[in-house]
């Protein structure tokens, strides 16, 4: 099964694609990183769609989706995702997978709508204390390049506002959580890599049932470098159903 949809949300239409075999397991909903859209899951989508239904989508202003006049913060994005999920008529609860900034959205969504989510996978997700705890440890050149990248979706302030929203809403989730940490980040010193893995491991604290995996040979896009790690994480969560 493959179904493409455009769903009206607020002042624009969002693109979504549902693929899969519809075998009675929870649907997987995937949220891409900052400035990325549904294509960033291409490396895992065909394999995942053999084991259950998968919903991928483009956030407002990205890929095939129209832009939105609303602020580009996680709070707005999860409201839009909630409407999108409703529009696609997929069954609840689902497993939510978030990469990078998509992990910020996924965590906030699972906190705000706990009944919608029965599993959470964070793929090298941005920790809420990234700016305070991690960024200062990197060289000035890295910090400058980091700030300059915020032109595709929300701006730097909106991104930081999203991390603040995440920090303020932080609470213990009662869903199985798998945290995947990239073990071979580009431009990271040994110390930075160690700190990154530590901060990723700390994300386990948000759930009562968590599992931590370091993708030893992956840079930030674990789904591209070691797709089987993402696929196997999904399979482990689905084995509960």
C-alpha cells in the first residue's frame, strides 16, 4: 500500500505519505531533522514498510508542503502533526521516531499527547541543554557554522525556543524509549564525542523503560550510515505488540 495525501492545516497543506503492509501492528510516524523532510527516511522506509505501516510527512515550508504563517517552534509543529495524524486516519497509538530536531518534536508530542504514542525512538536527537552544555565545548568555527544553518525552517531563536519548550515540559513518560546516539560525529574531538554520547544517554531519564545504543560507525544521519540500527530498534519496539 502506498498513499500520498495533502492535508489542510491552518493556512497551508501538508504533504504526507503512508506506506506499508497493514498487518495490525502500530503505525510508525517519522519526523525528520531541522530543514529536512520525508526524503531523509528513504534509506529505511522500504524495509520498515514490510513490517508495518509507516507515515512520513513534510513539515510546513519543506519538501512538498506549503508554508505556514505560524511560528516555527516545536509547540506549533506538534499541533500540526496532531492535525495531520487525524487527517490521515491512522490508528492510535503509534510509534514515533524523531531524528535530530525531529526528536525534540517527538518528545514534546509524546509528553503532550501520551495516549497517542506507544513507543519512542530518538535518532541522534538534540538534547534540550545543547546550547548551554554542548555548544560551548566546540571550537568557535563550529559554533558560527551551527548558528548560520538556521535559514531553512525556523530561525535560530525559534529553534532555541523549541529547546526551551522541551525543557519546561519535561516529565517522565510511560512509553518504551530507544535512544540511538551517533558514535562517529564529524568534526568532534574525542572529548566532544564522549560528551555527546553522555548527553544522549541522559535522555533515557525521560522514560520509565529506556534502552541506549551507540551507532559506532555513524555520523549524524544514523539512518543513512547504519540503517539496520534504526530498523532493528523499530522491530524491538514492535515485538511488544
